[in-house]
C-alpha cells in the first residue's frame, strides 16, 4: 500500500470529489479524518471506508469558521496521534456573471476557498513537518476560452493556486510538499448539470480529448493517492490538471 501508516484529513469528504479522494487514500492504507458540515454524510463516507477494511473518523467542521477549523485539527491529532496529509477540497462556489454574483456569494466563496485553505494549511503545518503533503483543489475555469459566468469562481480558485505555490516555496525545506490539482469529476453538482442541460453537457464533453468526465475515486482520488506517496517525493509547487487533457496550463 502506498500510504500505509499515514493519516489524512480531507475536507468536504461527505460526497463527490472529497469522498472519492478519501476512499482512494484509504484504499492505499491511510487512516482518514472525514470532515464536512453534515454529520450524516460524513458517517456514510466513513461506513464506506470501514466496509472496505479501512479506518475513518468523522469530524463535523465549518471551513468558514477559524474556531471550527482549529477544533477540527485538534480532534484529528487527538484521535489519530498525528497528521501526514491535508486535502483542501471543500468550497462554496460563486457561479454566475459578474452582475449576478452577489457580495454574499463571493464572500462565501472566498471564505470557504482561499481563506479556509490558508488557515488550514497554517494550522496543519506543525504536524506536517518532516514529510507531510498538502493537496489543494483549484479549477481550470480561469483557462476557459470564454470566462462568462465563471469570473468569480475562477478568482477564488486562482487565489488557491497562488497560496499553494507560496507554501511549496516557503515550507519545502521543512519537508512539506504542496501541490494543487484542477479536476473534472462527476460530482453531484456536475452530474445534476449534465442531466438537466444535456446539450451544453454534450458540448462540454466534446472539448475533452478523452471524451469523458473523470470518476471521483478512480480518476481523481487515485491520482491524489499517487501524489501523496513516496513515488511523487520530488513533486512540489505544481498545478496539475486532471481533466482528460482539456486545459492547457502553459
């Protein structure tokens, strides 16, 4: 197993991409702190992990609250005795044109995205020194040929990319690797959009060279497990699109 003996904290792990990442990390031997806002969803993810022979612990956490994040990290350390992997996945999404996006929506996206990512990285840093790994989630939305309706969302995700690069440069000598992934995955939100807007969804899939959207566990989660393993020990500060070849980051 690639991650045997490791402890991972995954935010937003009650469903979708976060759940897929948690399942994949557990399959490689990591013990998982499954965090999010809804206890029932967290327990469901934990049940999936334990049913496969893994170990997981649910921690209710609101990523927009510093006290909640602080308490979350403290509980994870108390329960597992340490921390090796941090995955910042949870975020509220401010979608819509610039005229449509409200201050409240953009603020929520900022607080749950780059601000939460920065806070949690700083809280976890003391425990990750000497071989820890951080994986943040961004988006290729900023690389779209037409940014209409994606400006606010892309702004929050690009901020996460900048914070990731800074952490990689500032903490690399401490043995902490920090990378960011830009995934396309069949999250509940994307699945709903594809079902309700089939023509737009068909056009979207046609722009992906592999002509399919990634699976949360098999495509996204398994790559994250590889990125957190010793086989990726010299990968640091990188933005990696897991999107079937759609985005060009050069």
